[in-house]
C-alpha cells in the first residue's frame, strides 16, 4: 500500500491548473479501475459547472454535516464543499479556516483538492494545518494544493511535498533560489521546458500548449510529463548555459578510483 501524497500545483492564473486538477479527479472517480472519491474545497465557488473535454460536469455540493458520511462512502464520486453560510453569505476567515481543518480531519480514503490556498492564509500557515499535513499518512487521503507561484511555497509545505505540478508562472524560479535549496535545479529545468512550450502556445493561440505542465517528483529527482527526451535535453542544456558553474562542478567529479566521471 503506497503512502498518501501531498501534491502542490503551482502556476499563474488562466494556465489550466483547475482544469487539469478536476480532469484528474474525474478520471480517478469514474474511469480508473480502482475508483476513488474526491472532495474539492471550492473557495471561489467555481466548480459548479465546469467544462472538461467539451462536456459540462456539475459537481454537487456537500454540507459540513455530511463530511463523515461521505468519507465512509465506498466508490468513486466528486463532491465540493463551499465556504458559504446557510444564508448565502461567505464565511469570514476564521470560519473558513475551521471548515478547511474539519474537511482535512474527517475526510478519508480519497483525494482532497484545496483551491487557491494563498487566498485563505496568504504567506502564513497555521500550525494546526501544517500538523495535519505532516500526519496525513494516517488519514488515508491524498491532498492537492493549488498556489500561483512556486516562490510562495512555504518551507513546511515544501518539506512534506511529494510532487510539484509545475505550470507556467510569472516569477522566475531563480528569484527563490535560496528558499528552494535542493529543489532549485530540477524546478529551474522544469520551468525552462514549460516556458518554451507555453511561449509557442501563446504565439499560436493553442490552449493545450498554453496549459502545458511538468510533474516534479521530488524524492525520486525525476521530471515526468508529456515531453520528449529532446525537450528535456534542450532544457538541461539551456540550464547549463545559464549556470556554467554547475557544469564546471560536474566536470570536477571523480569516481572512487580518482578518474573523471564526466569528460
């Protein structure tokens, strides 16, 4: 049995983050051989009617009182919980935070998508929330968080993150080099690849290319996605051209016999 995953989805507005996330949830719920239910913490109330592959999907709302019942449901389904009061008014920040914490606490055996995390807390992260993420392995649920920039990844989130789904974003990974530490190189290569494809998509007005993304598997040190070996090789070459000191460091590496590993 695999461990539960913490997936961070990063990218600027209108690059297809929500589209791809919902597409994946629908796949796991209704197409996968092992159906898995999902719940969307729909901060902006935008998933009521969502078009995926030219088909409109109406995602039903679940009430707070039904969280445990839905958690015990066996099978595939996608529901959403909207932080609105019974009178139709939006919840205040404290009420919204409590609802999110209850959702993470009670939901089991599925996937939780938390939309627009920075809208909830900005650049801070309550201790209760980070503690729940750290202990998520015991809760039987994968968590998918969406933010607009990898630069806004808080240390606690990065530390516990398994996969970063990297879409196009406004700021450069280099701006957060000190913050990202060991993840900077692989994220920079991912960004170089994403930028090249999305730039082409913008010129051609091709929405598929505009929403191109790369999955960064942090623990494995791997990039995965719909790209060719040549695209990856070009991104690595561009990275080394921008950072010649990295190439010099590689060329100085030696094996146990003292011979150069790279020549």
